[in-house]
C-alpha cells in the first residue's frame, strides 16, 4: 500500500460511507472525491506539511472529510462542542493553516479562526451521505506524500497536565487499520454502525479506516444516542459496532424495552475499547445479543489498537484485553527492565502503528520512550497465554498511606451487587493517609440500597484498605466528551475535596 488513498480501493459500486437515513457514497465516488479534495486543498494553498483543523458534527461528512483529506495534509479533528477559548488554544497550538467547517456552521471556531487569520474552508454536502466539495475552491496539481508524512494530529485528554499533540503518520494509520481489520476478520460484506465521536481515535480508526481498508461499509450516526440505538440497529442491520463501556451499559439498560430490535439483530460481534470493560457487562452483552464481545486495549499514541481479545473459537478472557494485536507488548518495571509472566508493572509497546513522539515536547518524549519502547502509563500483568490484564492507570492508582489500591478492582467487586448499575472508584484527599478510597454509584432502576450496605458488601470481598470509606449515589457518573469516565478530578466534580 502506497498511502492512505489506497485504502479507498473497495469494490467500485459498493457503499463505503452511509448514514441511517440517506443513501451512501460508493467506493468509486469516494476515491474520485479524495483526489478532487486533494487538488482543492492545494488550490487553497494547503501544502503537504500543513495542518488543517476539522470541526464537523458527527456523521458521514466528517468520516468522508477525514478519509479524503488525511492523504494530503495533517488533519486535526476537534470536538465541535468546544467553547471559544478552547478553539483559540487548539488552533494556536496546532498552528493551523486552515479550518474546515460545514456550509451552515455557526461554530465559535469560525470567529476564532478569522481573528487569527486562519482561512476557513466550508464543505458543501450533496444529498448522498459522505459526498461533498469544498465551497468555491479551485483545483491545483497534487502529488502523493511519503508514508512517514503526518496524516492525523490529536491532542491527549490533558486531565492532569497541558494536552500533548500526538502526530500519526500515514504509515501509523495504515498499520493500525490493518491490525484492527485482521483482529475482527473484517470482510467487504461487513457493515459497522458508528456511534463513536469522530474527533476521537477510536471512532476514526476502528469503524472508519478499518472498515474502508477491507472494502466494508460504515454507517455514521449523529453520535451515540441510547434512545435511537435500537432503531438504528433494526434499520441498518449492522454486523458490528464499537463503543466505550459506558455506552454498552446504557444500551443494556434499554435492551429490555427493545426486544424486537434485539431479537432481529444481525450483529456478528460487539467491540469494546477505550476503557476497561467490567466482566459483568461483557457477560450481559453476550447474553442479550447472542454475539461475542471483543474487548480491545487502545490509546491515541498507538493509533488506537494495541491488544485485543480474539474472535471465537479462540479464547475471550473477561477482565483481560487479550494478547498483542499489532504492536509488540511487554511489561516493564520502573527502571525499564522486562518483567516475567505474572509480574505486575507498566505496559509498554513498540511497532509500526506507534507514534514517533509528541510534537514540540522534548520533556514528554524523554519520559514516554525508553529503549525504543513507548511507556503507556498503564499498569498491568501478562499471563502464560500472552493475555494482558490492565490493572489501572498509574496516575489513577490510589495511594492510601503507602498501600496501593487499583480502582478497577474495587469497581468489579461493587458491580457484583445486584443493586449497582455503574460504579467509579476514585481517590479523595485524606489529612493523614494522603488519599482515601471513594466510589460513585449509579443504582439500577428500582433498586434500593444504602452506602453502609455497599461498604459491608465490599468489605466481605476486599482487604480493609481497599474498601471504600465513602460511597456517593449519583444519577450519572461524570464522563469526558468521548464517554470515558474521568477518575482524576472526580472528587472535585462531586464536591468531595476539602
């Protein structure tokens, strides 16, 4: 494969990108559009090394814009929900050469770009999902870029520090798309229902690029909506979807009210990624939909997938993220020494899908890379079969007077209680111990249980120092824009800091 443009080589008249309510663009039309968009970018003065911010709502136009622009420049999708100050930060940090929005966009990004002197390019969609042109832009000659040219720049979440810019090359994206497609055994007959945000690596890589790399179809929704999910399931007849655990839990909560859609499901498998999937949720999904649940382990710096449980007949291990599924994966100690099977340490990776380093951040690169390995910041252990279990995020580990508590372990115990639907264990400050264990709990419909009951339940299954001293009941656990639970900062969000 020469470059990302070669990904758009599916059977000419097959649908590549669609939406639940519109006919979709074919591979033939998408490939032609990709070339035309490249010429228009050059006509607008966008060079092969320039960075183009994309602020588009979730849907087929966003998927198509990314697929058609990434071969020609460094794309930088941004969350459309950002406010003025956030757009100001990101456009400056990117040193963006242009901003792409839709024709009717009133996003504050437009005003920010104008004030910064950044050209604004507007897309004009046709009636066909995924089909668009750049409004009023003439074409110029365009040439293919090398595989090491940057195709995508994403910022890390920045929950504990200033967000870092992660550049991913064409080669990184091609390798990752191939890894995902191979793991899931994707074929041209597959159809993915995309409910993930398309400003996030999960949505861009698994549903979109992995599907396109095999000539399959991706149906792009306006974003996750648990109320509309079952109508999409019935209408689109997807063979798979990929989501974060909180989305799966929301789907399960409504499955009983949508029995016809569940019974008529054509799902070949369900994929989960971007956060640890509680084993209880995995079991419930498989029982509800009668399809295997494939949990994967991923991060932006790896262009998404690092490990994945395999499809049957190979073993899926609840609570594990599976063996390496693309890059090399190992467990290391703090000094960079390789650890043996069963020993807990930091998960490290290396491979063609892994970024070569953060942009303009020598200090972060010095901390993140060791002997050619990228340090993920996750703590884990590998078993005899090479399956990895993520035991926690190193920065999220609770240090209770020197005793370390992995929040995921406490989560799994509390989720075994029949009254608990969702849980998030986190640290709260303590004047003597430094940190104490707390848990935010969402109760199942109609359930009634006290904080004391839950603490007693946990104490029967956990060591005393791991048992939550504080249990708070909430209607919804605060989440980030991609649906991931944010443990760091949760004490502040719930007003539990002194």
